[in-house]
C-alpha cells in the first residue's frame, strides 16, 4: 500500500489554485479578507500548503530529552537543600537556585548528585566566589567539569532592562562576566540571556527573539567570544499555543543564521522555557493550571531543553508545597504519561506551524536589524527604542483584553464576585522591579488583568 499509485490520476494543485477555488466559493469576497492578525501581530491565513517550505532549514536540538525544572529562592542553605532533595525525589531533573552570592555551595548542594541533573545558579553578586566554590566542589567530589550540565546565570543586560540599572556598572559587570569565561567551565553554560521579562512586559514573539539576538550579539562583542557554545537562553511562554511553538523553533533558525553571519562554528543553543506571568489571574486561579499546562506543551513541542511551570497561585501569594507539587506533576504527566520526551521535533511538517515559524523568524531578524541600526542593544535601551517598541505592543494587547476580544476566564469573562480569598498581595515576581533614578528607563512587566482585578478586589472588600 505504501507504493500504491492510487492517487496518480488526481492532478496536483498549487496554492494559487486553492486560492482561486476559495475566492469562487466566497462569491465576490477577496481571499485577503480572510487574513487575520493575532494579538502578537502574526498574520494567520486560512490556507497553508507545502509550497515554499524547506524542512531541512529547521535546526533540531541535540536529542528529544527535556528536563523538568524546580526553582528555589535560597534564603538559607539548609532549607533550600531539603526542598531540592524532596523535589528531585519527586521527579525534578533540573534545579534553578536564586542566590544572593554569599551562599556556601557545599552546604546547599549536599547529597545532590549534580552530575546527573541540570544545575542553574542565578546570581546578582558574588560571581567570582560562587564559580570558584563550584570548581572546588567538582574537584572535591572527583568529578569532571564536562559531566555538569546547566548554567551560571549572571545577566547584566537583562538586569539593565528590568530594573533600569547595572548590577554595579557596565565596566564592573562585564569584567566579572569576562572572568567567568576565563574559568572555562567545560559543561556549564556561562553566557545567559534572559528574555522572559520581555514576554511579561508585553513584547510580541518577533520582538522577544530580536531582543534575544541583540543581547547575544552584544555579549559576543563585549566579551570577544569566539564560540556560542556557552549560551543559555530563557524565554517565557504565553498562551498563543501554535505561535509559542513556532517562537522556539524560529529562534533556533535565527540563532543558526547569526552564527553563519559571524563565521562562527554552529553550536546548539540551550533553551530554557518558563510559563508566562502576563496572562495569569488572581481570580479563578485554577485556570492558571490549564494555561500553564498548554504553555508547557508549547515549549516542549517547540524544542525547549528545560521547562519550568510557575505555580498557579504565584499572582497573590508565596507558593507553598501544594502548588509547587502541582507544577512538578504537570510536567511529569507530560513526560512520563504523554511521552513528550520521545520526539525531537513534533511540529515538523505541519504546514501552518512551519509557515508561522518562518514568518516569526523573518520578523525577528528584521527587529534585530532595527535594534542594530540604533547602535546595538545598549544604545537601543539608552535611547528608549526597545522600551517604546515593546510598550506599543503591550498597549495593543491590553486594549484587546480591556475590550474583551482577548479573554482571560475569571478576570474579564465569567468573573465570580463571590470568590473568597486573600488578594491584596501583588507578588513582586509578576510585576516590574522599576526604581527611581535609573540609568535607563526600566521595561515594565505587568499582568493583563492587574488593573481590572484591583477594581474587582475593591468592590468585594467594600
């Protein structure tokens, strides 16, 4: 049956043939009348075919494997270590620790076999001390650095956009990052790009990718990098399911293109994906579980190598064990019951996704060039080009939400005025860290439903 010529008597039809047929059925309306633009500025067509597709153009990640992330803000080493061991035993395969820079890594990582997991350390200070502690720990345990997988995450360019300031100064921050490269960790990634804040601030898909590429190019130039092997990139994943799949795939395309343009050896980029905060709600909070599950699926299908599901109640309280366990279980089900770790590129050959991937990649490359025309990432932040571009897109999304064209159940649709709970807390992780007297204007992150929920809370409390 595989070699049957049953269909040979049917002549093939081109995309233009189908368009003619569609316009005939529309009885006078133009095919272009059916084109739609989504909230992220992507054009959605009613017809997709294989014409123009180059499936060989899609870079694949090294293997189907992806890691289940559990994140921990470290207040003290002992409790953080206990939580890490607990969730590793429950199925996590990747840890991300948020550090102050003064921690004792030996105590924090006690009994954690770091050679078998992904280890991500996020730092705002103490980079030299922590990296040296890690080297000493690897030596003391008789390990090879090449056995490690993960990242040392010190990203002054993201901090500048999010807070408006450097950690210390441009000179000091870049000098610290340069020193980290000289440590030459064989396994850990040491040039981290965090673009999750751009999604939470309202940037569309192509803007997020363009910003990521501009940040990468800035680091390559500032640090005089001769290889891209050390890069680790963090994206936040929103609720536009097919476009988010395409976003991750598109980034692999433009990353490959950038390496080619710079004459660098092609290296696979490690993509870390976390669920967005922009579309999460305080009310009807269990809908956040549905949103984040779809987002995790999109990240996995798109080709992320590590996936972090944020807790469903993060919008109004510090998450406890219950919500953390649910986040882990969401990913465990996708991996161990749905077997999402068996295929490298599940979206390959889907005409809609392949075309959307290329559209986003083309727009992302264009936005990258616009940033470079401003003088690069730093100059584009200093003159406000990036902030204005993202704010304009965020305003469009907000207008769609306010008008009801973009629906979030529990907020602007099916709001339950009788819902009980403590909603006065606005978790700082979902809002901007904007401060006065900044070096550049901070890129403000804001949930779509924040203003509406404030009104709803006032009505309930009154």
